[in-house]
C-alpha cells in the first residue's frame, strides 16, 4: 500500500502555522494530521507577510522488504518526507 499526501501550510511572521490544504489518500491524511499536531512552530521571520510552505508526505507499507525501484523513486523526489513501514504479522 502506498500513497502521497500534499500539504500546504501558512506560516505567520511569528512562526505559528496552520494547515491550508491537505490533499491525498484518506487513510494517510489522518496520519499527516497526527504529524502536524506535533510539528513545532517555525522560526519567527518577523515582518508582516505570511508565507506558504508546501511539501509532500509519502507512505509505503511493504511486505518483507522494499522493492529497489521504490527506493530509487524515493531518492529522486524533492520536498517529500517518506515514511516506510511494514505491516504487523
């Protein structure tokens, strides 16, 4: 099972943020919300403008080992956090 969730955060000048958009596979969006709950605030940049930060979170749930093609695909992605896991037996 694999999936990618695209995330867009709005970061205030003081470093606080909120989630503007979360788009992806439903079971994984719940997991990304859990990650966002523990993500600390960003460093304050000052000024008055808000900024948007976009990134992706990729999920791979594999059997006993990960396919080398998947690892190669992971190496060639930008702005993606990859979480790899194995199902319980």
